């Protein structure tokens, strides 16, 4: 028997996890990636843990959160409009701002060519194997491919029997491991490098929502971890185990200590914060170093710049644009469903 759905207030911890993940990504980029790209510049005397562990958390959260969208849509068009409204306006502003700051700062090492810039406007540059305006944007390609897969599953297989589809998805990943020459676009579109981590989030959501029990999900979680253990390195496998434990704690209400207002607030702006933090922060640290300030001052200035710009984009663009686009779409759907010849409402 499936477990009962807990209070929705427990999702506060999900926002806190987003905020924590965003902080970890920023610290990694500023402490480690900056030095790799600009070894001549002074840098803070530490290096945050390497690898893709931080983005694996984001992918698992996306697997959990995708159902909040799928549960509210009626058509594929609804899904596309929802995702565009949520992601694209903030992305377009952050990308444009990033390019402008790089150009004004003459940060030639970070700039990309005109063709790549045009591709970046579409948000699909990764599928054309073109460089992104900001190195952090590679995860957006993965997210878009995941959305494509999920809307296909929702449309053609349905979500009531999701778990057998997930098994087939993992089987395709094993095929990729046995066939290294699989076309790269298939690998990208099917999210084969990261699908077990999305699946961990999806399985957790099904338990949290009361649709499945831990006992029912146990074989599928085991398969997801087995996929990681047989395809990836031991440290990525450990990350998978820790993510599963983390979501188990989330469902069980054991992450209430994360309900810190600054962390939850950062989770609320994490998308815009993520979009703007990396290259803009690098420019700030470069200019601070050139002006003779300490690496710690440059680090702090870059963090404050990313936080300020992320907040501004979230408040001025991300939220109002999403509300406007989704409101327009709802009105359009209502008008389309109104009986022929009915007079439009004047209220």
C-alpha cells in the first residue's frame, strides 16, 4: 500500500536544497574553475571539491519537481509554454547581460563568436555542439533533453505505469555503455549520461505523492544505482547513494534543519542566480585582481554581484514574465474552448 502524502510544507526543504546546490556550484566555480581558466590571476587559497556532484543534485531535484508541471497540463503545448515561460525570459536576459559584461570588460577568453551567440539565443546551442555564452549553461541542454523525454513518456506511455518505462530507459543506458559509438545526439536527447539521477528524483516523488511505497520502489532504485555502479566511477556511485539517502530523508521529514530563511530564499532565486553567476563573477574577480585587491575581496565582490543580479533578474524578469506568459496562455485556451458565437466576457 502506498504511503500517504505528507504536508506540502515539506517542499520548503526542496527549495533549501536548490539554494544549497547553487551555493556549492558558485564556490566550485570561483575557487577552482576560475584558477583553471585564469592561472595568472590571484585566487583564493582553497579548491572546492571537483567533479559534477553538485549538478547531480540539481538533476535529481528536476526529476522530483517535473511532476508539479506534468500534473497540471492537458496538452504538449501546455508543457512547452510552461517550460518556455519559466526558463526562457530569465535565460535571455542573463545571457545578454553576461555577453555585454564580457565585451565591456574585454574578457576575450570568455567571449564566443557571432554564430554561437545566435545559437545561444535559441537556448539549443548544446544540440548543435556550439559553445555556450556561459560555461554553466551546459546543464540547460541536459534539462531540455530531460523535458523532451518526460513529455514523450507522458504523451505516449502515461505516468501511471512509469516504473517499467524507467527500466527500459536504464536498459538503453546500458546499451550505450556497451556501444560507445552510439550517435552523440541520441545520447544527449535520451540523457543517457545522467538519467539515473533524474530517476532517483522521480522515484522519490512517487513515494512522496502517495502513489507508490518504498517497498514498491526498491527494485527500481536498486536498478538506478546498479546502472551508476556499472557505468560510472565509484565516486559517482557514492554520490548516487547519498542522493537517494537525501531524498529518503526529505520524504521522511528529516531535513527540517535546512529550513533556514536565507537558504530557502536563495533556492527561490536559484535559477536566475545560476544563470548569471559564473562568467560575470569571473570578470569581477579579474578586475578586482587587476586593481590590486586581495583574492578574498574579489571572491566576495563576485558573490555579491551574482547575488544582486540574480535577485534582480528573478524579481524583474523571471517571475513577472512567467506570470504574464502563463496568464496569456490560459486566456487563449479559455477563448479557444468557449462556445462558438459566445460573447467575450467584459469583466
